[in-house]
């Protein structure tokens, strides 16, 4: 064990401040598992690229975009990054406030767990923004979805969604998700490497290089000695 720790010290390097892992994505190449509640509308790569996935309040209901189910794992927060367009922004009818989207975390029954109204202040074509949600109160292993809506928008204020990326934000080094970084996190990784059963442990890839190796143990060790 002493030699093991010595190896860790030798491998010590720079510790990034935050870790983010992509959970789900919506764009013209990744949309099949997303739900767009617009009757008769067929979502294709072309219609997404033409900014036709518009969110607004229609006479036959609200057009919303909902992510697939996301399993809550060992992470405390998620970041929802959105790129979209307001094509009617030069119209005198266009009101950026009305076209502002609401981003929600909902459960599988559609009940709202968290909600943020992201206010657009400028009349402009493109809107890029990110909203962070604390999901530490959700039980690990439970599932949730992300819903985007423009509850107040009319057709003139519609917001078209081009891209949505939902990232999990991890506390660097907290492999077991207990809220602190301790030797226990190294033990979890160490045991994983010893008994590699081929299962995917997303949070184990602490340095984000795509695989779980001794470098990830080093990463956690650096967090401990650095903090
Ligand atoms: Ca921990
Ligand atoms: Ca790694």
C-alpha cells in the first residue's frame, strides 16, 4: 500500500475545478428520444436545422420539448445548456419577455420538481444560455426529465430550439456521492479497478479522459491533499 501511495504522489498533477459529464443531448443528430408535443409534427434533422422546433402557446396547446429520462446518479447538480433562435425578432409584435423559455426538471409523471424562467431581455435572433439546477435532493437511481416551454409565447414570440445539452456537474473527487472527498472515494475506485466487471461507472472517470484508470485515483488523491 505504501508503494501504491508513493505512485500516487509521483503521478500528482493539476486538479480541474469542476467536472461535467454529458447526460443527454438534443440536436439534429440526437433527437429520437426527445418528445416535442406538437400534433402532427414529424421531427427530422432538416426541421431541427431549419429552426422549426418552436416553443409557444398554440390554440391547441403548449408546444414543449421534453428530454428522455435521465437517471440520477452520484451528482448534485445538472446544467442545461440551450441554443435557439427567435426568428421573428424583427417583428413589431415580437416581445422577448413573452418568448422567454421556462426550463424545468420534471419527474416521470410530469410533475414539476424545479423550474427556472430564463428571461430574454434583448430582441435578437440567437439565444445561448445555461441554467444550473441543484438536484442533490433527488434520490440516486430515480429518474427525471428536462422540459423546455415558452408558456407565454405567441407565434410571434416563439423560441426555436436548436440544441440542448444536459450535463451532470460533479463535485470533483466525490466518487461515492456522499458529499465529501475522502479516502473512501479512493477505495471505491481502487476496488473497481481490482474487480473490473465491465460495468460502466460514469463517475469513476474523474479526469474525463474516457476511461477509468489509476490516473483517476490520482485525481481523487490530488483533491484530498489539495483541499
Ligand atoms: Ca465521497
Ligand atoms: Ca479517467
